[in-house]
C-alpha cells in the first residue's frame, strides 16, 4: 500500500534514462513511495488518487507544465551571485567580499586587499573575468575597455570581488550535491600559469585567471574539508535540490571560500546536452583513446560510479519524501 507520492521533474528527453534508473532504486528502497517523473514541458495527467497522499515534488527547473495540487515543492531557481554570497555568508560560510561594481567607486583596502576581480553578474562566455589592482579598479573608465567588450552591453552589470589567490596555476573545486548529498566532485586547474602578481597593470588585466577562461585539467577528487563546505552549502540552500558548488582554496592560508552554487538546475552533467556536461564526459571517458561515442557513455558511468551517485540520490529522495512530503 502506497503511503507517499513522489514526483520528479527533469529538463528533457536526454534525462529519461537517468531518472528511470533512479526511480527503480527509490522503489527498491521503499515500495510505499509511488513515483512519477516527467520533463518540464510535459503536461501529464496523473491519477486523481495520488493527491490524497503526502506528496513531494522535486524539479530541476523553476517552472514546469505539470499542475501540482498539493505537497512540498523543491525546485531549482536562479539566485543572483550577490544573493548567493549573502545567504552563504549568513550561513557561516566564508565568502570573498563582493559588491556591485560602479565606475569610480572606492573600495575599502582592509576589506578588499590589494587585488580584486571584475566579473559579470551572470555567467557568460563573453564576459571575461579581469584581475585588477584595487587602486586601478577605482580609476578605470568605460573607455579603458575595447568597444566590443561585454561590459558595454551587459545590462545586469558587473561585480567586484576580493581576489583569492589559488596559486600559480589558478584552481577550483566543484562539488555537485543533490538534496545536500555529494554526487560527484572534481578539482581543476588551468594548464597555463597566471603571471606573477607584481606584473604590470596591463599584464594582470589581460591574464587568464578564471576557470572558464582557458585550457584546464581535472582530477576527480576533492579534499574532505571541501566536501564539508559543500554539504553546508546544501543546508543553506536546502530548497534547491541540485547544486554545483564552486569552492576556492587560498594558496597561502589554505582557507576555503564559497564562490557560487549554480542553483539554476542546468548542471545535471550525467546526461545533459550542455557543452559543460558533454566535455566532462568526454574527458572522463578518455575520448582520445576510446572515441567520442564510447567516451560519452564511459564518462557517464564513471561519473555515476565516483560516489554511487544514483544510489545516493535515491536514498536522499526516500529520506526527504518521508521527512517533507505534505
């Protein structure tokens, strides 16, 4: 006899295989949970009787076509980088100081230190991340950027943030969590070193220091303290089921800093057709050795097997359903 209803909403047909596997595992753990899943676009008619039971809805998109008649809804949602930083800081997680950027603004030298980065409010491949001396950032003008620079066209504006020096080869950690539980983790670094930090303004400002800015290498592991921070982020953003949390380690102090958690839901890299997911699977599947088709499949399986992701997800869904269905 079913006691609960669980509804999972994914983002498209490429997710079907993953969710079929996850649902099978959920039912295997707890047969009293009746599970349905569909894509965000599908207008599925579900049996009327399922709404008579406590219900949990978990969606990888903020909006979806399926009408929900009762229950707790956990969904991916766009949260600004400033909003993410504020919530993380309030949750006791270290965040490099960050403010909306304005030309001519003055920055507290004690808070921001000698070096800052300038980056778009929202991620875009066109929006280069720049490294500036703080004093130089206070005096730059729009004319200092080329006419075709994204800063002239970005309606949402830019952010200025204290620079965290992760070492000569800029590096980062990413931990993917589902309902607060890690499902894969990767440490990456650029393959080309950044210039010395005492270089000229021109050299610093044109340096590649961001993870999306150049050639990179990855290791499919992170340190235990990185995992702990990612779990804390999952608790702070507990209403968002899928998080891809980026964490930086200061090369001098070893201190960890939250950068962002990408709560929009498009980071399901096990099967997504986004370039980020495809590239991850190709690298993990050793495309140069196995070819593209086999590498995509091999990379997917290796990504799942790192932590037993689908088992972790199924167990988390069962626990959350019992705890939060309403």
